[in-house]
């Protein structure tokens, strides 16, 4: 996960308290950036488009790597009202005169746009960790720290928020998740949780320049080539070599934006023997050459 966070570069944007009272239901628009919520008190019904409905209860943590359009309500059968994105510090749903029955801490953040499209596609559409499970208390403390820091104006606020969100994401994705919510259970997190695939993925991430083949990855995983290829494709959603290509391109894009190496240097650092072969592969995935990308012509 360290390599993933280094490419995603998450930055906290907002964390706030959301409350509900009486009969209420709201419809929220799709939001491309990641969002999270931690239930502090009570419960609510979440109905995300394209995924299974889920009742969130006290202590539950939910993460959307890419936030879909969704309906959230205090009870079923209430006609939702459209609620645009609200950047205020606190949000209340339902009659002000009714007692508060639901409190959650909600927020969102942004990933580095250069790597977000690929890497978010390799994450599950939703991560749900039920309260009371192993490590859930740590998530609660982290989200509370994010909310506290978001309300400050200190000189190091942005740096601290960025680090806290990184830790939050790592913590959330390494904990046992609740049963799948219609996502298919595939992606990078599923691969890293697989005892057979995880060693190969970690080795690939740690040494992207190595001359990896399916046979070498299968040897790291201690299974046959056929078993590894089938299990990897079924679990991650890409073939091993497709995934390696996508990961190398993501690393190359990051290096171009942060260090500006020559194409020859870049070719060697991401494991290609030929600058021509690397440029062809990069262009096929990104839509422009490495040189064009470094000049911000595309991507």
C-alpha cells in the first residue's frame, strides 16, 4: 500500500459533522473524488447507484474511492430531496425542531490526477468496515483527528491532513471489510489480501524495473504459471502482464512529473530494454508520448 499511496498522493479537503433528525432523505450528486464517513451515533440507510444498499450503524466506516450518486435517509420510504454538495463545516438533515437521531463524520479528499484514473479503477468501488471489528477503534481515532485538524488554521495543517488521510486509507484497506456490496470483490485491494498473490504484487511494486514474467511472478507466489495467471486475472481484474504495464506507466508518469528524467533514463527505471518499446507502450496507455506528457500536452 505504500507504493499506492505514493502515487495517489491523497490530500484532505473537508471533514465535517453531519446530523439527521425526524423523517429525512437526501439525494446527493455524483462526485468524482473519494469520500468517507464514520457513523458516530444512530443509523442511516445508504443507497449508492450501482451498488447494494447498506444500513450504516454506529462505529461503521465507509470509503468510496470514487463517490457515486447516492440517496441517504434516516428511514425507508421517505421521498428524498436533492442536496447539492455542501462545503460548510456542519450539515443537518431533517426538521430543526426534532431531536437528533443520527450523527456521522463525513469528508472527502483528492487523489493526484496523474495516477487517479488507473489506481482508483484497481480499488473496490466501496470499502465498508463494520464497527466493533478488529482495528475499527483505530479508524475512529484517525477520522476524529482529521476532523479536529480540519478545523484548525495552523501553519502545518495541510501537511498533517495529508499524512492523516494517507494513514486512514492504509488502515481502512488493510482491515477485514464487510461482505461485498455488489462490487464483484475484485481489484488491487483484493489482490493484496490474497495470500498467494500478495507476495508477487509486493515484489512487483518494490522492484518495477525487474524483468518480470508470469513465470517469475508465479515462482514468487509458489504456484504454477497457469494457477497464478488464472487467480491473478480473476482477483485483480487484469492479466499479470496488463497490470505490470499499467503499474509501470503509472510510475513513469509520476517520475515525469516529479523528476523529469530523460526517456532513456525512464526506460531503464521502469524495466524496459528499449526506449522505442517503452515509448510505444506508454503512448498506447496514456494517449501521448513520454516527452509530450512531460510538457503537459496530454494526460
